[in-house]
C-alpha cells in the first residue's frame, strides 16, 4: 500500500488537544523501498487541512516530514469533547491512483463558546462625529479560567473584558474608534483564555460594519444607463444630515468636464439641492465623481462627500443604419 511509503502509528494520533484554528502537526513519511518514490500531491477529505510541502521526492530508505495545519475550530457545538479524523491520500508518480493513504485522528476539546461569534454594527449605527455604540460578546468557558486577554489595534477599537455573573464567564465589549474614516469596517479581536496551566489557543471575533459621514447624498450614486454619444441626461441630488446638525456646502466640483454641477435654489429650512448634468462624450462604460466640501456645525474641519456617476455611451448610428 502507498507504494511502500510508511507512517508510524504515533504520527497518526495527535491525542487530545484544545480546539485550535491553527493546529500544527508534523507527519513523518518513510520510504521503505529500494527505489525513489515521488509524491506529486495529496488528496484530503477535509478543507480544514493544509499541507506543506505539497509534493516531495523520497530516496530509498529516506524519511521526510510534512507539515500539517488543521482548523480544529468547530463553531457552536454542544459537544465539549469530540472525535476528529481526516484522511490523506498521496498521489504517487507511476503508481495506482487508488492508494490507502493515512488517517490522522485525535480528540478535540472545546475551551469556550462565544455568543455571538462575530459582531456586526448595523447600518446607521456608526456615524462620524457621534459616539459609537459598543457590542458585547459573551464567553462561556468549559474549563477553569484565570482570566481572558483581548487584543485589538487601538486605532481600530477599544476592547474591555469584564467577569460575568457566573463562574468562568466573561463579557467582551468592543467599541470602534470614533476617528475611523468613513467606509467599510472590518477587523478582528483576538481572545486568549488563560488557565492555571497554560494559555488556550486564540479565538478571533470578527467585527464588521460601515462608518458613515454625518451628511449623506440622496441618491448616493447616479447611474444614467445607456445613451447615444452626444445625448445628455440630468438628475437632482440632495444633501441631508443624518444627525440633524446644521451644515454648509462650501464648494463642489466634478472630476470631468462631461459632468456639470449646478446649485439649485432652495426654500428656507430645506436641504441643499444640486442638478447633475451628464453629457455622453465617449463610447463604453464611463465613470466620474462629484465632490462636495461640507462644513458641519461644531466640526473644525470640512469633510468631502463624493457622488459616483456612471454611464454607458452607445455609438452614433450611421446614415445607412437610420
């Protein structure tokens, strides 16, 4: 079997380990034959396994080690201790495709549960210049802990760990930094649970959301669709405060001469409005942007609110086509 390649039984049993998304294991492979054997790759029974190197050549009687990286994190599961196994099938040059392969097995012990396993800040909850809310993850350990460490880049968020009301429970509060720029928010908080004997393998809390400027554009983008080159289209846009704070539009400009911007008269106490006029100058997909410099009350510096503009230009029809 396996063209004479052998792995000792001790190399196929990693015993009992803590749940770990990055568990390392070394697999020693011996060539017990009198010929050179080339492994061109491995087929595995689980996407949770990565192998390095992916191919190797073993001389007669030679042993080489393969580094395995296993994701032994199972998410929410009622079992605290569970069996784990994964099969590795070597693809061997000039040998049958049907090899017995080897099965790596062991037991995985869950250190703790997290609820929820990731944090999502809903749209509209993170507005620049306003206090950002906190989200809390509850951690319940299945072994005695002496504490929990939470790590995150200070520029991204503040993280606080508080003991829970019950034994071996903790609350991890995540508060994004109010200085974050507008745009998509995505980072991870790394948790280390500490026992009297050791530090458990880390677990990550994924944090996602969107940071918004205080002033929004309605609509947030303009898509003028398909028009023949030479045609024009226009649309009105409104700038509105998300928080009710007063603001002024200082300047506005377009990134291209094909897009004109005109401030429209507005009634008292109504938000500022602008007309965006697009001239279709080129064939194909085209894009531009209109930038508004806005100064918000109680803010020392103006902000920029951008309006994406897109169109698709169609070629003019010839006289014969008409």
